[in-house]
């Protein structure tokens, strides 16, 4: 059961919606299942003589009894309670019991308190009810509802156990604030697929990803087309900030602002500054290509990031909790950086992975003093390198990085599970699913090219590498030879030999680097490890093009932006439609 609490100002407006047809005629048979005193609560759904105004007046009576200057401006408490998909449908009597228990634990109407707030529970669907209360008690005082959301969640876990429902994960107050029902309704009316709060949260996360300092962070927000309002001290120092989407206005025509802390707990300015205070980031992205490696700044940035991700996975497997928490924050930035610079074939899945993993970056284990500069520098390198292509060295390097990021997301799920962080562990597992889907899309072209190369190898050469696998991995040799990536692995071992490596020794090093038990496809993992260790190209070049592959293209990407000349972009209604930062 999922409780969702919000506060409003119009009792009649909320009841009119609950008893109405809904936005898509989804409300059926709206009626009361419980109330503060059932005999005093008229039910417009079942009593033809009852009206919404009568029910509103009864609920609002304690509020209207106060002098106007003492009436709270926002006096309507609303809590929807929904069962999980797949749960059985509760009876009206069961929903009534759940409603009474929730208003009791939240302080709205404790059992035996005849001066408590007035409330009703409306049911208009099989899987949920709506609790509506007015936040003035019969004695004119306000209810004590401190942490009502946490208490409601805790009680729902007990109800689930007693009613035989799915036991959902409990919250720990580290989640981002969810959009209100009013925000969701407005987004539907204007044709948005998500609310401004969600769009702004993602845009601010992407602006933080790899930013070196506060000035760069605010510059990125402006480049993204957001409205930015800084709160300044008399000294001119920035105390806080808030952002708004262009065109998102209230009834008075003013921009609808969201402070960073209202988007997510870790997006307040003090929390963002803690990331910057860890130390300067590496800003070196120029590199010398390996022999035969095409010049590609996005590919190089991704290859460098893969090494950093491996080290992050090692930290997550250790005992340094603060260090692990810091690596998770950095990994969230890295995933945001990859998502916003990825080709179209993987962008959707990577965006979903970044949104899921965001929840995994926050827990009550504090990481302020831990060092995650390496992973944040990797995120910075990817953002500054710009968009990666979905083919060639860019495509192969993207697949190489994603293969490694799957590993660290699995490590994150294990780390959170071991510490009882149920929400974060579930978020990590969801990120694993999206990362694997993105990897499969990114790896299709380079792995097909490697498989084709492997099939063309002379049979004696293929038998030699079959022996290498059998000797090095005797327990998994049969499985590896049956996997689709076996030919790509043979091709990679052959490339390593032609590059001057000992294939047997290099394969042994790749196997010992990290465990293979969590690998979806062992051959794929080994292919990318061998290519990283042996500094082999991430993409196989067709034979006819090998002589020309060291010749740079006519138009080469710039390695870094021109100093002191920030790029200019027109404001966009949706910041994520902008081209990537270079």
C-alpha cells in the first residue's frame, strides 16, 4: 500500500474531483467507506438527497468557526492510499479499517479523541481510497501530524502484513519529492509527459554532472535554457537558488519556481557545494591515439571512464562505507553524463537508468569527506567531449563503458541490500535492467563486426583459442563456446596476439580482474576487459579501410571549448532537447 499525502486549500474542489467522473471516466461508484462520525457525513454517492456542498460544509465547520484571521490558508489534508499492482481488491470494510488506522497514526484523528479533526474516506476505484480531512480540530487547535507521511507508510506495512498484501519497501526520507496531484494534472492538460518538477530535477542533475565549481554549474543551468534565480547575501555571495521552466507560469502569470532542495535532497546548494569542496577535478582530455586507433575524443573519454568505474566497483565491494557512498554519488553523475551525450539508439534506456540510479545515490550514510574526484572527473570528460556516435570507435567505447557500468550497478544493489537500504537496492536493480538494455543496443554493431572477424579466422587459429579458453576457464569453457559472443572473443584474442600480447596471459589477467558470476554474457565481459587491458581498438575496422584509419577525418571534434567564450544557446521549452555541452 502506498500512501501519498498533500495539503490544499479547497475542500469542495477536492470532493468534486473525487465524486466526479475523473479525467478519463475512470471513477466508478464513488462513495464513502468511513468518516469521523458516519451519521454526520452525508454521502453524495449513495444518498440522492445529499450534496457535495453539504459534505463540504460539515467538514469545514471547525475551520469556519474560527475568526478569519486564525483560519489556516491551506486547511485540507489529502491522503490517497493505493494497493500494489497484483494485490487482491479489498472490501469496503477492509478499506474502512485501513483508513481509521491511518488517520490515527498520522495524528488527524486518534482513537478515543472526540475533539479530533473531521475526515472522510472516499472510494471510487477497486485499488485505492482517498482520505480527506480539515486541519482544524473540534476544539479549534491544529492537529499534531509531525512526520505524518513516515507514520502512514509504517502503518501501511502493518496493514499489508495483516491483510495478506505485498509487503512494499519502506521509505527512509532520502527520496526526491514526488509531483503533487495538481502538478500531474497540469502536465496532462498541457500535453507534457512529465511534470516540470521532474524535468527540472533531471536538468539540474545533468548540470551538476562533472561541474568543476559553482560558477560552471550556474552557467550550465543557463545554457540549458532554464530560468535561474539566485538568492544573494548583502555581500553578494550566493545563499541558494531556484529554477523554473520557460513558459511554466501560475494563474498570475509568474514563473513557477522550484528550489533545489525541493527537487531532491542532494540538489540544494550546500549539498552541491560539498561535491565541489572534495577537490579540483582533472581537466585533461587531450590524448595521443594508440597505433591504429582513430582520433575520437568521446571514445577516449569513455575508455578512461571504464577504468574509473572498475575501481568504483572495487570500493563498493569493500568495507569503507563512506568511500562507497561517495562513489555512488559520482556514479550518478557519470550516468547522467553518459545519458545526455549518448547516441539516439541508447539515449532513452540510459535516461531511464539515470533516473532510477538517482535514488541509489542517496542514503543516510554520509560521504562528504570521501574522495570521488576520479569518477566526477570522468563525468566531466564525457560531458566536455560531446556527443558520441553510435558506430565506429565511439559505439564500441560506449558498449565497453556500459558493460562495466552494469557491473557497478549490480555492486551497488548488493551494497545497499547488505545495509538494509531496500528502496536504494530496488533502484539499483532497475538501473541494471535499463543499463543492460542500453548495452545490448550499443554493442550490436561492434560485436557483430567482431563476430564476423572471428568466423573468418583459420580453423587452426580458432582451435588454438578454444584450447586457451579450456585451459584458463575449464568449468565455463562449454558455456562460453555456446554463447553468441564466442567468435568475438576469438577475434579479440587474435587481435591481442597480433598487437604483441600473450593471449593466454592477457586472458588470465582479464579473468582475475573481477568475478564473472554476475555477467549476463561472460564472452561480452571478457571481450571488453581484454580490449581495455590490451589497449585494443573498441571497434573492428573493415579490412579495406585499415590503411586509412589513422588519417583524421576532414572535420575533427574540438577537444575543449575555446577559453573564456562560453557557448550560447537559445532557451528551450524542454531543457533535454538541447544539444550536448562540448
